[in-house]
């Protein structure tokens, strides 16, 4: 491990309670100096686990790291976004060197180019080697660091998959080059851009100009969002923008909500288990993480199936739930429901009884199943008597 | 001037190591049990310092505390609000009990009454005994806790000066009671209320009714802001609401911006320095805690004094700079500046030189002083 990281030497500053922020120093050959990092791991992070986490890199970590940590903690609490690893880079007085760029292209040169290489060739490999990271990376930059993060997009395979540009101070003709670059993008990229009505005037103007051009980009690989905050200035707009940006970037990661159920699930052509599997696959492809389908989600989809009078979906969802978690009674329960609905009463009773033996989950009422079984048994007996 | 005020200056604060959250079990005799408390002190908090910080109490601290401290740290870094002591109370396992109110009279009862007292009679006195906090207190809540925090308003002397209520699940009668109470508050009160387009429907409707009612209140001491966020739900409204609430509460506190400079500082009849004096006196009167004069404002006043040729204002300013920042280049710079513009070049050079050994500030570095010295020596 150490050999693989021969160019890096990290010093642990303080590592106290879990969920606290860790301060580390990283020695950089590219920069020929040490840099201060702030790192926040997800709550209950387990290095032995197979669970992978997106990485959020925060430039100007001196002041931008803490609000990102706060916002991520909040959205993670409600499982609106995946548990992520947040890395802040303290730049303080090096900022002017780090952002040094060509006047015409706006791309990093000299000290700026070295900082770029530090990120791409030292920092990211270091994080990937030391933590359970997924392939999904987010870059956050404000002001001139907003300009800087765009330079990663000009590589054939961009280092970051999501870019949060907070009132970026675009240099040279970087913004116009960016627009033409995004036309030809092959990998999926999220691009979030924000300004505010009380922003620094020339920044507000150039951001609007860029927004107008970005709106004309017609490329399925690009997901683009823009915000202009009212009543905020260059600084106060940042935290609200972070909230919106995470909300949008991780939109498809969120638990199924009313809107999706109504607009997408209800109208889906095909059985609903396919919808759920595809949804899960999309999350995995995009964020590099496997997200289990929750019981609440299964329950919601089953309700929709009932609403559509779609017995086939009910059966398939039952099979899917049993396959994904054989220990749980959920799938068996749905299969029982299916058997009951198509009139296979005996089979239904068996399945209900089987469900009762399996691990009972919170929202299925044990009493309800029991009474259902009882009434079905009578029905079955009645049939037998008639026979 | 515009360039000066808007120039992007990074405040160098390398001592962030003590910015960790303190997790503490708090034994409450009122509740007869132990509660998890989270405390975040300002960066570089010094217990010996006499400075008093506003206190922010965060209910539902399990999930509301982190975004709150993130915002406070960020906004105060840029001087948009003061540094604060933030205290969160974890309630995930007890929130239904804690926020219980009587189903006939709609005021806290049973466990709810105990929790009400715990906050006012145990927790806050404890925080006051441990840390330098001012009497300017803010309370923040979401959903059930956002309803509960309103009960504190009905005391004769309310415990909090600012109430931040994110998508409250309002108790019956709350709307009428709030309207009546807030119409005749006798001290400045801040009230922030937020909902969202995709909020829980029932909540959204009652909150928007409450807003209609509160909007009609005509009381200059009642400071009110309401937001209904687009394309946002019951949870995502919090991230947007926190900065709006803080900006509303601390509007008067903010550094001088370009509009204030043009519309107020330049035309103040008694001169720019007197304006500064008044501004800081107002802040103290309004919030009940002192604000240290920030460098941004010194620059604005110096610039205005130069522009209108008010030497007396510049002289007063240099005295203030010396008093507020004795060990910083700031004091030397403004004294030098005064003498330079007053035509006393020799004295000016002396002052600029005396600053070379002092600490650099956000705006003034060694090179700035050297530039001044070379310029004057030519």
C-alpha cells in the first residue's frame, strides 16, 4: 500500500470520535509542499464494508467545507442522497497560485497546472486508495475556483461527474469553449450553475450569458441546472445553492416519491418489477453504488399495481422481493396476495402461513395476515364442502 | 470603491482545529433522564474573551443541527452574521412526547410541559454558565418542533428573540394566538416561516393561512419573513430556508455594502465617521451584543472621508482603528492615511513604517505599506 503511494505521505492530525471532521496533511510532489485537507467520512463508516461512497471534493475548503458537510449530513439523514465522503482542500493564501490560468483560454497554466495535476494525480488516487470510494465524484467551486473546476471537463474522460459552479468567475473564453465541449460530451455529466441578483455585476452577466448558451446544448449526456437566487449576494447565495445542487444531482437516488409514482410508475408500460430493477440499475450505473429497494418502496409500487389492477406486476414484484431478500416475508406476502386475487385460495393460505414464519417486517400487520388466513381457510373449507 | 468592497479577500484562519462539535450527555432533573446535546462553538472561541455570542437553540438536533452549524460557520466567515454558539438537542426517540400539547387547550402538557421547562430552566442556564453567550437567542425547529417553539412566545418575557419555523405542524388555535400575540410584542421580535410548493399538503395549507394572517400585522417591532419555495418539499426547504432566515435576522448586522455606501454613508449629514458610530450603536441596541468594527467598514468610511474631503472623520477613524486593532497593520495604516491626506508626509511615512512589524490583516499586507512608503518618499 505504502509503495503504491510512494509519492504521498499523509499525517494524521486528529482523529477523535466517529462522524467528526479529520484534518490531514498531504505531501504533494507536484506542488512541492504539504497541503491541509479536511475529511468527513459518512456516519458509521466501515472500512471493511463493501459499500461504496461518492466523493465530494470541496475547493476553498477553508470556508466552503463546513456548509457542504452540514448540507450533506441533512440530506443523508433522510436518505435523499447517498452517504458520501467529503474532502475539503484548504487553499488560503495559495489560492491565487492555484487558480493561475491562461488569460485567453482560462485554463490552468504554471502553478495552476501543477495544482490541477495535484488533484488529478495525487489527491484523488490517495482518496481512492484509502477509502471505499465509488466512481462518482462531485467538484464544488466558488468564485475563481468555480472557473478552475471546469478545466477537468476538457479531458476525454472527465475526472468529476458532477460540477457545482457557485457564482463562478469565468476567465478568458473558457465559458464559450465549455459550451462547445459539452456538445460533444460522451460520459454522463451533471452541471449546476448558480448566480444571484445581487451578485458581483460582471459575474452575474457572464453567468447569464453562459446559461443562455448552455440551454442550447442538445446532448443527452449532459444534465444541466441553473439557479438565480433573489435577494442574495455573492456569499449568502452559496448555502441555498448547495442544497438545490445536491437535490438535483442525486434526484434519481431519492426514495420513490409521489411525483415519480404518479408520472412514471403509474404510466409505465410493462410490469413494475422491471421499472424497479431498471431504476436500481440506473442508480448503480450513475453513482457506482448498489441501493437496495426499501420495503416502503415495494409497498408503494404494490399499491400502484393494485391501482392499475395489474395482477401480473403484483406477482412479479413478489418474485423480485423474494429474490432480493429471501429472509424477508415481503415477497411471499405479495405472492400470497396474488394467489388470493386470482382465486387460488389454498395456495394463498399456504403462502400466507409461510410468510408468517419468515422474518416479519414492521409495516405488514401480523394480525391482519392471521385474520386473512382464517377467513381464507373458511372460504377454502366452504369450497371443499361444496365440492 | 466598488472594486474595493467587492474584492474577493480570503480570510486566513488556520486555527480551525478547535471547530469540532462537542457531544455531551445532559442529565435533566425536569425530564428525569439524560439527553444528548451537541454544541458548536465559534472558530477560535476563547473562554477568556469577554465577547458575548448569540445563542442558537436547534430543536430536532438529530438532523437540523448539522446544516445549521454549516450555515452559521459559513455566513459568519464572511461577516454576514455574527459568530454564534449553536446548541442542538437530539430528540429522535422522544420527539412525539417532547412536543406533546393538550388536546383541549392546545398548550404543552405532560411530557411536553416538562420539555418546555427543561429548555428554559435547565439547558439555557447551563449553557450560559459554561459559555459566553448573549441574551439574543434564536430557536429553530422543523415540523413538530417548529410548532412547539411558538409556545415560548406566549410568556410575558419571551425566552427567544428570533423564531425560525420550518414547515410547522401547527396546533389548533395557533394561528389566532400568534396573530394576537405578535401584534403587541413590545421588544423587537423576528419571525421566520417557510413552506414549499411540494410540502405536505395539509401543512402547506395551514402555513399559508398563517402567513396571510401574520402579513396583516402592523407592528414595527415585529420583523417577519415568509418563504414558499418552488420545486421543493418538506425536507429540501430546510437547506434553502436556513440562509434566508439568518439573513433576515441579521440584516442590520451586515457589513457596509455598495448601496449603503452610496445611499447612506456618503450623504450622512454629520460625516462618514459619525455614520459608522451610529451604525454600531444601533447594532448593539438592537441585538444586545457588541459588534467589533470590521475592516470592511473601516475601508468604506476611509474611502467616503477621502471622497468628500472630511479630514475630521478620517482622524476619528484612525483613532478608532488604533483602539480596535492595536497589534494589526490596520492601526498603522489608517493613522498613516490620515496624516498623508492631511499633508503631513513625514508623519505618514513614520506610521506606515511602524506598521511593518505588526500583523497583516485581511486587506492590508506588508507590500501595501511598502508601496505607500515608496510612493511618499519619491
